[in-house]
C-alpha cells in the first residue's frame, strides 16, 4: 500500500534475533514493514561489504503489511541489495536494530548495526540505529522498543537532514529515566585481548577489554548518560571532513 510509509528494518544479530523481531512488532502500525536481515549473526562488521563471492536472499514470511527476507551477506549488503534490487520504492525510514549490546562512543565505528544505518543514509533514507546495553539473547527490549518507536515516529513526521543518521542507545534498566541528546564520547577500548592457548599450545587471543573515556570528559557524552540510567541519542554524519583543519592548514595546498 503505497499510501503508507515504507519502513525497512535490518540488524547485525540475524533475522531470528529477539531484538529485531520485537522492534518489528512495535512498528507495524506505523507503515508497511520489510525486514531484510542477515541469515545469522554478523556483529562488528562495521560497513563491510561482500565483493568476492555472490550473495542471495530468501523470502521467510509475507503477510499483510509485513515481509521478511533473510540474506547471506553483511548488514550493509542487506541495505544495498534490498534498496537496489528488491523494494519497489525507496523506504521512508530505515531502522537497524534492536542490537543486543551497546554501540556508544567509538563503538559506532565498529558496529554492523550502525554500518547499516549509515548505508541507509548514503541512499538518502532517514536512518536510525537502536541498541540495548544487554547482550543476553532473551534481554528485555520493552524500553528499547518504546524509545525506538518514539524516535521512528518523529523521523517519519519531520525527517532528518541530508547526511545525518541517528544512534540511539538504551541503558539496561527496567525504567529508563529519559532520553538525552548527546555527543559521542571520546576514548578507546583498552586491554582488548585475553591471551590463551590452542590445543597445540600456540597462543591465541580473545577480544575483550573495557572502554576508557578520554579527558576532558564532556558532561553531555553518551557514556555518562547511559551510566546514569538514561538513553542517549547521538546524531552522526557521513561527512568525516575536518573543516577546522581544512581552514587552518589551507596553505598546505599547492
């Protein structure tokens, strides 16, 4: 029904993950929903694409107002393929979510969830990523659905500036205190690897670690909001040009 908004939903946890299925249910009344998601977990893919082997998609379910596909590719592959080859019109909204685990601070650069949201933005589709700071497969997504739906409705009504997409993270709590508009926290992951041995006694390394804020720590950063029981909403941009540097060092040009 082309008089209703078309909402494209994807994720990086796979089409069967609880997060994407609960979000899908809470957005069904806002428009016609197409889920186009990986056929299994593809976490930490960032904006990875598949170029050396072909990918394919399969119809999983089709009912009135809801169509679900699974794809052998990455989250970004899902966005590219669905918009370029499958959908009969450009979506009015892309929601990548609900991710099992947070994507705040520098994690936005590693996240397959946010890679998909950025790709939607590249296609000119207002895009939103939603993540819950809970990795459990059976996590409670009630608050994430509530806030994700609220932001989705606002985007459908008002749109987003060209080149801007949104990163919503929700703290792990029964009742979120509210949602704050935040900046991305500066910092990095430290002590990232746990050393172990394989069966042959050779060293192997497991990714682990903890996030360490860089100073000065701004009071409006996303990690502080989440630590205080709030949800954080960070506007992200595709354009990564450092305009201050460009102006300051324009004499470097020849």
